[in-house]
């Protein structure tokens, strides 16, 4: 899908804007990313399908193809501010992401280890 704020990559969307904390202006880091079909979207698709009296195979195709999204949560390592972004996905984009990812939700642990502040906080909490 065309989006002026996010660039699609097979690993997931990348922001085309500076991901800075609105509270302290520090760079925010991706905490997790997940690809899914929101329940409210799936339910509204089901309701509109029933109203149209479409054949079952058409209904299944609509349910399978439409309404996918990627949620990304970013967190500031300084003030702990958290922000979740919901990004619409086309069916084709969702298929590309799922080919690269071995699960729907990804936690970028390797990126966290590159940031000394995050690494020291996680170490102090007993993660390493």
C-alpha cells in the first residue's frame, strides 16, 4: 500500500521520519513488530459480506485478502515513553513479510545490543 510516512521492506515497515521521543527528544527504538488482521476489521468485513449474500468461496477470499496490518511499538530508552503505530498492509505485502519472518511478531534483540544504554538497562535487569 502507498504510504508517505513508512517505507515497505520485506522485513517490515521503516519510518520515513525521525523517530524521536516527543517527551525528551531522544531517539526511540523499535521494541516489537507484529503482522495480523485486526478483529474489528475482520468483523466488519464479515458483516458486509453477509449483507451482500455473496457465494461462500468469494466470502473466504475477501476474508483472506483484506484488512491486514502491521503494528510497531517504539520505546524511548531515556524516559520510557512508548508509542504504537498501526500500519495498513496489502495482502501482497503481508505475504512478503511472512516469507522473511519465521513468526508474526519480531523482537529486534540484535539492534538492542548495539545500543549501550539499552544493553546496560537490560543487563541490570538480569537479562545477560
